[in-house]
C-alpha cells in the first residue's frame, strides 16, 4: 500500500521501510525485535538515499481519452475487469454518446474539477464522474447527486483517506433528502437498504466506482479492508420524510426543507434491532442495550452509531413528547 500511495502522489521512487504484518499475535519481545529492525531500516534508507526523489507532476486535467473496446458485452466486461476498472459486476459501456447524455444534466464544464478523491487524490472532473455513473447504470438525471456526493466525501472532516485505506470494512453511505427523492424515485421505505430500486443501487455503486477508479481505492492495493462488506458494492437510500415526525436530517444539519441534499456517512455495516415495544422507556432501553455492543468497537476510533428508526418506533417516541434531540440524549445517558 505504501508504494501505491507514493506512486499516486507522484513519488514512485520513495524509499519505504516495511513493518511485518500482522503483529497482533506477537509477544512483547518479538515486537521489540521488530521495532529495532524497522528503526535500523529507516536509518539505512536515510543513509543510502540520495537527494529527495523528484516529484512527477501530473499533467493538466484534460478530457477523458477515447479507446477501442470489444463490441461483445461479455468480452467488454472481461476487458474492463482485467484492467481493474470494474467492481467485479457487469458494467454499462461508457460510450461517448452515453457520457454526453449524462453531461447534459449539469451546467458545469466536463473538465471542471469537483474534488480530489483520496487516497490517490485523483481529480474527479465532471466528465470522469459521469463516466463512472454510466458504468454503474445510472440514468443521466442522477448526475447532480453524484457530483454532490463526490464533493462531500472529499471534505476534510469526512476523512476519506482513512476510510479508503483502513483494514476496517467501513464505506461511504449516501443519504438523500429533499424533493429530488420523489423526482428520481429513490427508495426510502421497505427494503431501502436492500435490492430492488434502480436509483439506490446504481447511485451507491457509482460512488464506489468513483472511489476506486478516480480515488485509487483498489481492493488489495490501497483498499486494505480485511474482509470488506456487501455495502462496499453499493450503499444508498433516501430518508422517509413523509413518515418522519421530526425534522428530517438535512433540516437538522441546517438546510431548508425544500432543498435537495446528499449526506455521506462512513458506515461499518448494518445491525437489525427487532422490538415491538409500545412504551417509550422500554423502547429506548432495548435500543440502548443493543447499541452498546455491535457499535462499541468503533468508539475507540471516534466512531458513533447511526440510528435508523422505523416510522412505528419514531411515532411512539414522538407521541410521548420526545424530540429528536431528546431521543439522542436519552440513548447517550
């Protein structure tokens, strides 16, 4: 991974000291020996290495290159898979015509840079986002959501560098709010985190391809997830605002109700809590007791649980006079 990161940042000849892994099952004495060897390697590399390796500067961002690919769909998918441009699933050929149709849904120029996607910090131009959207099967009208998502994951506070390179299975989860939910038929109800809805499936998948093909998060290369999770194929839903008795997520975060927004959250997976409690105190106790265990492993790293309530449970809590902030405080207590 260190070599891949160095190459992506323009320093392909950067010397690297390698620490054997894993070392969680080593004794203290063995760790002490390994640390000594690593320190010796660092000293040796500093002595042997001449001037700082030259930075290989990237060329100015231009339009995406055109290339010839097989006409046969099976052969084309094999071609993409061999070049590690796919996620292991069949892709839609990103022909110039399909990409152009996608680009009609934004006023931005194709070469405009939306974001730099870690860990390779590849420039996510509008056109490159559109190409990956086509490959994922997105309809052209989905492009604005993906442009916003690419911008969101690149925000420093989201810490995409760590999400893309960790051994943890965490992955970006897209949550859509506002009028665009109805316009694009994004599922916010039954099975919204599962299969069956074109928008949910292709939007989440398109972001994954952007993270991989632009950001360099290739599995086994810079993506070091020990086992990963199914959400790394696609992870997208909308909030069920109609059934929400409180303010929706985007309003809570400072946006107007009639705004369409995309929120990104780093999610380690999902955990189902099944309760038919009709009393607020009992319901909160069940949720809190459950959250204390599957979510606790991430607290040491500053993580926190993201609670998705069904309309039935939200209505019980609202009926007994609790606001969304009240629920959070009760669960924290």
